[in-house]
């Protein structure tokens, strides 16, 4: 471990073997467990702000990069929702102790809900979930926000070539969307039924979000079985929700627990 708390966890077997980069800060509970978005990493604005706040108040905090992201090994194009969920669960079960708050941004919001479901099926874990803070949660995005919105030409390219290079507003380079990502994502869809979390949920959603429409967050709320769910709509908020006032909202939501 270096001064930044960087360590690595090797997971998977044989050709699935990959090295996951982690930054861990020790402190009091409930611990904070950060889940980044699609093509984002643990050194983004919100993740760094969360870690800084945790250090200031003495709270435990864990951040990591999914395989193919940031400082972790593996190729981004090999990633799927199931693979990144396995990364998150491996880090959680290796390092988390006591009650934890899952803070998920965009795709991380979907993975947080999938983690809760998976952990409820497992009896031997050293940590429990005290609450969820979801920021522009992109639940079921591979189907609802990608496949169903793709033009016939994009779908044909995916079927024929197995990959489509999607232009990005957040990077000068396009990023690959694979047929594998779409097809494997269908194994993890949540919006077709009720979602049991067993804990309070706080959702922050920008009304001006071009990637995850605010109505998508409202649909998610309707599927959450818990009574303790609060959705905050930020009228002028975008997808990132990384402005100083947005960071303050995130910290206030986390501080509730």
C-alpha cells in the first residue's frame, strides 16, 4: 500500500483472472463503499470528494476501479454487468466490515442494487448494508437506455461486428459498446418487478440529465419496496452532478446514515 492507500486484489480464475485497484481508508462506521459509473473511475470528482469528507470526519471509505477501468487490469471491451458486479462483490467481501453505505453513480447505482440482492442471498459476509445513496442511477441501462434507443443501423452493426464505437460527450475518444454487454446485461434487469433493498434509499437525479432521464429515476422509485425512499430532483442538474452544490447534496445524503 502506498501513501494514497492503493492496493490490488487479484480475482477470477485462469482467463478470467484480473487485478482490481482499490483505495481504502480506515475509520469509523458506517463505512462508505463507492461504486463508479460506466467508463468512470475512483479518481473522479465525486469519488475524491467523498473520500476527502470521509477522511475529515474519520469514516471508513473504500473505492475501487472495475476491471478495464482506471488503474485496474483487464480490457474495457471485455466488461459486462455481471463481470463488474463480481468485481464489486469481491472487493466488498474482502475488505468491508460492519454496516456499509453503498454510494453508486450512474451504472454504480444499478450495481449497488444488484449487490444488495446478491448479498441478501449470502449468509457469510462480514458487512451489512445500512443504506443506499444513488446518483443518477442508470438501472437496466444496457436495455432501457441503450438497446431500446439504438437505431436499426447501430443494432445491425452490433449484430454483425459485435461492437459499436459510441461517441462520448465526456471523452474525445469513442468507447466500445459490445454485443456481449447488451446480451449479458439482460440477465440482471431489475425494473420488471419490485426491488427489495431492506434499507433506506436516497436518490439524487438531475432534471437536465441527457443520459438518464429523470423519469427513469421515478420509475425506479415505483419499483422500490422500501417505504424509506427519498428522490431529490435537481432542476438544473446534469448527469454528472459534480458541481460544488451537487457534491454538498451527496454528502448530506450520506451523512444521514
